[in-house]
C-alpha cells in the first residue's frame, strides 16, 4: 500500500519467501497518536527511533515529528504538510498530506502509545535478526579462503550482541527521591559490613580496607614495570575471588592457560614455579602438587589465551562468558597487547583511548569490576625515585581518565638487588646488605587514583619463588 522499499523488494523475486515481521496498523496508530497529542512523544522518547519503522514513509514522518517536537514546535498534519507536498502519492488518489490527515483521524487513544512503540521495536529487532542471518549465510558462501571462519563468527556475534544490548541501558528518568533512597541503601550496606567491605574481596585484608573491595562497574588499572609482580598480584586476586565460588574471567593475552595454572599451582602447593618448570621435584613435591590440583580443580576460573584481541572481540567473548558462567570479575593481562576495533589513524594513543573507553563501557554493561594490567613508561628507570606515578602510565591520558582506580605495584627489593657494590668495598656492601634486609620480601601497592575513595600505599609481602602476595604480618608492641 505504501510507497516505500520493503524487504521483499530487496529479495530474490523468483524465490518463495515468507513475509518479514511487521505491522503497519501499529505504526499508523502510533504516528496518529503523536500527531493528535505531541506530549506522547515524551513518553516514547528513548524507546523508538525512525529506523524501527518498517515502512519508509512512516520513518520519514516520525523523523519530522521528532525534529519539530525537539525544536518546541507543533507537529500536526498541517505543519507536516509542507515537508511532503512534493512526495509521491501513497496510492492512487491519496497524497501524503491527505494520508497525514488519515493517520490523525484513525488515532483513537494515546494510552497505549508506549506499548505500540515497544511492539514496533520488537518487530524491527526480528527483521534485523533476519538480515544478520542472511548475511551470515551469504558470507559463508562467498567469503575469500583467506578469511578465517572465526572472524565471521565474531562479526556475527558482535552484531547480535549489538542488537541485544540496544535499549538495555535506556532507563526512565530517576527522581531525586529514588536516587537518594538508593544512596541510603548503599550506605546501609556499608554500615552493616562494618564500614569496610562493599564489593568483592581481593583476599587481602589491607587492600580491601583501602578499596572497600572491588566495586561493580569499576575499571581498575593495575600497572607496574616488568618484574614488579603485577601479573602475580592480578593472578592472586583472581584466584582469591574464584575461591569464594565466584566466576572469574581471566583474559591473558600473553600467558597460556597452562602457564596461568602453573602460577596458581605453585602458590597453592608452596612449590616454586621454577622447580615445577625444570621438573626438579621430589616425590613429596609431586604429591603436594597433585593435592593442590585437586583443591583448585573446581575453582570457577575461566581463562582465554587468545592473543591480539580487539576491544570488540574481547567484549563479545566476555559477554558470552558472563551469560554462560555468571562472571563476577574480569582480569585482562595486559592492556597494551589489545587492539582497537580499527587501527587509529592518529596513533597508538587514540587506539588506547578506544580500548579504555570500551573497557569502562563493558564494566558498566556487565556490572562487574574489570582489572586491566598496564605497562609503565621507561622514564621510571631514569629517576632516582623509582616509585611510579600517574604520569608514568604508557599512553597515560585516556587510561587515567577512564579508570576508576589506578594501582601501581612497586618492589624496592628489585632495584636494591641490582645496586650491589663491589664486595671489596666493605662499607658500601654492609649498607647494601642492610637495605636488602629491609626491602626483602616486601612490596607496595600504591593507589594513585581512587574515584570514590582515598589514595595511599598498602604494604604487602611478596614471595618471588611462589609468585605469591600476602598481607604483611605486623608486629604489635605489647602495652
């Protein structure tokens, strides 16, 4: 009936095809309701857009209404007439201006406008699924042999999730009364926890006290120079969370799943990872190793060792894991090994901006904390004071801006060990040995930024042989 390009016209005319899902009467009813009462537009704003309409003319009419209402002008059959005076007739003897009057005349109620809008969006979503299905079939037939099937799968998955997530974050306006009530409930939760824990426990008391636990939707950057132990700390936190029965999605773009498992086995069994790699183990060591493996076998720690993932690919896989396992924490090792969806023409800094923005959006979407490891600039090595700071973050602008928390791992022992003087210089050697004794087995987690909490330093113990962090034991003087 309407003068518009339909899905049937784009299809093979010789093939017998089913009608795509649509309902012109619903579209007419909604447009009519908008024309007789422009206030209806406020109720459906954010639910529906012009592209959701099946008929092309309906899309044009809706877009003109939206434009006029947005400018504070009346959208009626008379005011819309000038936009369609030269448009082709809808049917024999029915012009578009006349059709506008018909739409308004058929509108009987505005009460069901929201239901109409949602129904139209649902039909649009079903049509989009049909298009994706057809594209998948055509791509599978026509794609070059040089294109890996996995890339077709990831592209289809990304498009499906884009449809699934559209509108999910569209929320009604929140009154201040509701918002303040939510704030009181959050404060009450913190009060009931003794003012300490509000999020996931990292497994380290001092760190939990400083952070209040890992909060949902937070992007946490864990940075450090090589050999500082940032991967070890991230692995320890991931295992500690998973040990609570909570699913952890560990995305290692550098380590294999076996290497990750070896680190955890070393930490749990108390056998150095070096001995495990070399096979320099006793029979007792092997018994302890098997016991540790049985202990961690059911730990809900899911890992993916795929390298070179783009932010779109990582997001698609993280969503799938969340849906399948109910992920409560995501760990990414490490940020600089990821790629943007498209290589940024303005350089790596812009690409990292796309990655960190995408990670923050993913954390909010899945409502889980994301810990992303990051490298530091070499400028740290050129300073006398080796403790890192925010400006040391590689491609630091976007990382610092998008992160809710930035933490640095620093081990003074690493630097002192490399300053060993000539043994013939007894005085310097004695001082060096005192410095080594003071720094041995200790690490600092420096909280350089915390959007909703204090910054500062958390002292921790570190066992390099077991790649294991722990709370630093304190000696309390007797009264």
